[in-house]
C-alpha cells in the first residue's frame, strides 16, 4: 500500500513537470523564403507566469548549443502569422519561432546567420520561475530555398484566372462582334473635329504627363491615331503637344501612319507633333500660350494629368474651344468635369480606344475587364454579407500577404 | 530589318514581362537576384532617357531658331538657360565637375532658388484663381445630384480650414466622414477598374497584341 | 446688372481671390487649428520611433510648384525628428526636391544642433523610381554606396546598420506626385511591411484614403492644412499656420461666389434653360 501511494505521488508530481516541457515539437525549413531560416513549432502549455522558452541551436546533435533567443511563454503564436500558418483554431494553441541567426560567443561577437542546405539541431528548454530547466528532445532541420511563395497563391490564382479571361475574350472578339455601350464623349468627337474644320482652326491634343509605359498613355496614343486619321480626312490642322520625348517619338510615328492610311501623307509634317517642355508647369505654360495665340477649336486631353489639368482646361474653356477630356487620374476628374464639355472617367479612357477603333484586341480586353469587374462586384457583395454574419472565409481568400 | 524593329522588341517584351511576373512569386535567391539586376538596368535606362529628352528638346528649338519660326527668340532663351545651368553645374561652386555636387551654395543653387522655384510656384499658384473662376461658372445645382455635390463641396472646403471649426465642430467631422466613406468608396471603385485595365494592357503588351508603343502600324 | 452677373468676367473673381490672399497674409488674426487623427498618427509614430532610438527614412518627392504646401511639412517633420533625436535618412525620387530639401536640412539641423552623419544623412536624387525602391528594399548600401556628399554609407553612423527597407522604423513620403501609391506602397510597403506615412498636396489627399483604411498607410498630412496641424502638434507655428488665414478667407470667397452663381442661376438663367 505504501509503495502504491509512493508511486501515485511520484506520478502526480511528474505529470505537471512533463506537461510543462515543450511538446509536439516540429522543426522544418521556414516556408516561402530564400533559405537561411528554420522554423520551430511547439504546443502552448499552461505555465506559471515569468516562465520563458529558451531556444538553442547547434551544428551537431551532441552540441555545443548556442542560444538563438528567449521568448516569453505568451509570445509567438501561430495565429500571429496567418500568412504562413492559416486561420485555424489550432494556431492559437501553438507557438512558433523562425531562427535566422544565433550568437556563437566562443568565436565571434557578430551573430552567425544560418546557412542554406546545412542541417542544424534545435532544442527548446522551458525555464520555470524557480530556475528549473526542462529541455525538450533535439530536432534536426535544414534551411532550403523555396521555389514558390505559397502566401501569394491566392494572388497567383486570381491573376492567372483574370489573365486567361482577358486572353480568351480577345480570342473570342476576333471571331464575334462584341457590343460596347455608347460613350457620350466619343460620340462628340466627330462633332468637335467637324467644328474645327468649319472654323478653319486647329485641333489640339495632349497625352498627359505619364511616360510611354503607362496604360493611360498607351490608350491616349491609340485614340490619337483615330483622331489623326479623321483630321487627315477632314484636312484639319492637328497639333500634338508632348511632354515626354519617347511619347513624342511614338506619337509622330502613329500620326504619320494615320495620315498615310488616310491617303494624305503629303499633309503630315513633323512640326504637328512637338515637344512643348519636359517639366510640368513649363509644359502647361507653353501649351496655354499656344492655346491663347492659336485658339484651337477643339481641345482633346487624354491621359494621366496632374495639376496642369486645370490650367489647360480652364484656358481652353476661356478661348471657347470644345473640350473632351479623358483621364484615369482620380484627383483631376473634378477639374475636367467642371471645365470640359465631355469627360471620360477612369476606364472609359481605356474603352475609348476600343470604341473608336473596334479592334478585336481592344474590344476583347474590354470584355475581359468587364467580366473581371463583375466577379469582383459579386465577391464584394458576398464577402460583405458573409463578414456581417461573422464568416471571414472570403475575406481571408482575398487577403494579400 | 523587320526582325530588329518588330520581332526582337516583341520577344524582349515577352521574356522580360513574363519573368517580371514570375519573379514576384519565387522567393529563391536566383529569382530575387535577377529582379535586382533588372531593376538596376531599368535605372540606367531611365538615366539615359534623360539624355534623349535633352536631345529632342534642343533639336526642336534649334530648328525653330534656324527657320526663325514665330517665337524663335524664346527658343534662344532655352539655349541660354540650358547652357548657363550646365556651366554652373560644371563649375560646382569652384570645386569642379569631379567632386560631389554642392547643394547649398553657388550659382547653380542661386538660379534654382531665385528663378526656377519662384517661376514654378507661381504657375502652380495660378490654379487658385482658375479653380475660383471654374467653380463660379460650373458649380450649379442643376440637378439633385449636382446639389448634393455642391453641398458636399462647401462642407469639405469649410472643414479643411480653421473657419469650419469656428462655425461648428460638426463641419470638420462631416468633412472627414465625406472623405473617409463616400470618397473612399468612389476612389476604390475607380482604382479596381483602373487596375484591371492595367492588367489587361500589360498582358496585351507582353503577348505582343498591343504594339502601339513600338510606334504606329501592326 | 443681370447680364453683368450672368456673364461675370472672371477677372473680377481673380481680383477678389487676390485680395482674399493678400490682406489676410498681411494681417494677423488667430484661427483654431485642431490636429486630426490622420496627422496625429504620424506624430505619434515618430514619438514611438524616438522612444526606440530608431531611424526614419523620408522620401522627398516634390518640386518648386508644390513647395508652398509640402515644404512646411518637411520643416515640421525634420524639427520633430531632430528635437527627439530620431535619426533621419533623406532621399529624393524627384530631382527638383534636392535643393529644397538641402535648404530645409540646413535650417532645421542648425536649430537643434543635429550633426551630419550621426543624426542625419542626405542621399540626394537617383533615377529609377520603382526600380530604385526595389533595389533599396533588398540592398540599401549597394543602391546608395555614397551619400550626396560622397561619404560611404557603410561608414556613417546613421546608415551603417541599414541594409534594406526593413531596417527603417518608419518611412515617410512627402509627395506631390504619385510616388506614395504608385511606388512606395506596391514596391516597398507591400513587400517589407514597414510603417508608412505620407504628406501630400491637398488635391492628392482624397486619393490616399483607401490606403489609410487598409492599413498600408498609417498617417496622412493633406495640404497646407495638414502641415499647419503638424506645426500645432510640435508647437512651432510656421508658414503653414500663417497660410491658414489666406486659405480660410479664399475658401469663403469661393463659397460665396458659388452661392452667388447659384442664386443668379435660379433667379434668371434657369428659365432660359441654363448657360454654361
């Protein structure tokens, strides 16, 4: 009986000690990185306050082991890093730590960084407030370079799906006629060009301040080619003021090509497409001066504009020109809306080039964008409803890590 | 010739564009090193593009001076200003062109502080006058929506200056709400659409469907 | 009179705006400036960085045109950093900013006896925009081996332990263009998750609210009013605070003209079908 009682007592005393040792330890390469890091996970335990975890690392299972870090027992839960560990309930019950370096006090003062493709051995020790140390087993792990960042998988899938939608839409546009709704500003383009022809005044075109790589400048250049074709046909003078030399070079080619296609190569000259200035306000001053002197009958401003938008548009309004503007610059839209006769907002600028040319590649892109937007709208509505009911699944799917 | 003018640029656009997208998802050191290298090349090209801009500008104004086109005197001023700034930059406040540029004294800094800064600031300041005249001319409550816009504009204008606080504490609060809720919603909607447009255009460029950046024609 | 008001020459409006700017600028009357939460967030973050003896990266992306709005922000933020011994690394994505920032650094460093190299470093301008941020993000000293004065960044006390954007405690972008949302957020903040605040022109401020709400930005100073609020927080009134007087008066003048225009429209013009 005494022996049974003694055994039970010993068992009772040991259990809390065993429960306080780190358990369910897993060591692995830190995911989604370029190597040089090992991740350690272990179960949360009910420990007395002021206990700490000491994580030690060595290059051999027999040691020596060097301290990598000390952690309070409430820190570093997997729920703090949902990008790597997800959103499950178990993440709040598991600790983690990424070891990237350790202090080898024997050899150097500078911390040693972990090497890639080298095996290290890790041990966690629980230090209780009374000084008692409870080490875990030693676990090996090797840091390797990863080929894919899994935290971006949602981004990758969405990007791939959108890209496929757009490419399929372009493919289908080459085989079927696609509908595009009326855009008032573009319907008025012929009216504006006709007015300029009747008055014998030039048509003025501005691309905005962004370089050739910008989506809005590409859309603007596409629109310019259609306008140039019309001015060639109507025998109207066209003036294109540029801010960027590369955009100017591309615009010259585009306008020349349009005049050639309209059968009026003789009507083209390089002075039609000129570099006004490369600085924002120098450009605005040069163009305003040109507007006041030459009094164009139609001002067409397409592209990405900054503060000069109001300077250009107000001057154009003051000289009585008919003005059509299109920009994806959100901050300049109010200025164009108040001063121009027609304004294309946001993606209407991208739609404009498709609308004017009816080219399959542009129509298809537009359709693909519409499908993408419909999908996003649906997601927004569903996500809002689900989040209101306490379900964050859709929100997590669309979270960028 | 067609290979150099069309095919090679399209091939480069495809390879570099695809690599640029894939690199974003690959944490491996080789991919990240490649991204760093491409970024360095881009920075070097951007610096040389500045030279292209200078050449274009000078060539344009030289033609104007040669042909004595209308306003050619101003083109002469362009050369004068350009030449002076180059000289001052090379002089570098007496240190010469091979020492780091002095940024707090010397004729270059004087020209910047006393010519460019006032001129640029003045041009920007003209906006204040233009917005006043544009607002008077066009902010009319022609429709209920326009009336809502008008009232919102007045509240935001008052809310952004201390006078709004003097009138009522509700004005800055409501102004902030207008910016943080309806304005944010509208901006986000446009941002989503514009971003999709950017993806579509980028895909067209990468796959060679969009070729306008090469300059005219198919 | 009716015709005169309907077809009001805009030069009359210009005269009133000019008077509205000049007279308040020449006089002094107090106006209450209440810092908003967005401006206070930047202030509080710098206070936290100061408590940790941290380093702030400030990207100055503006030019002479936007100098009246952004330069007061530059001066206020620098004064705050220097007064709290926060180390500052300055850089420019716009070339026109270099001269303006140098002036601001010269002024504010003298006020607080901040030493170049140990309290602040100025890297100047480099081309590349987003490519520059990509390079800096991973290899700061490789991208900026030397500062504007030719000193090695590996040797300067402020930058010797900075190896990438992650090593900065706070990044602030004072911008007049699209560098905050077009460069710093997609190529910097999204990758390295540093704390990011901006100061921008008033016209750009509405653009930035989505990023504030998503947490990609933690603070925003919008226009001269934002600069005035920051001056209030650091108890150093400057040109922004002085600028609130003409700005307030001109806002009221514009509102009065809008109301006048609408009154005329409803009284006379509406019946004729409205004129533009």
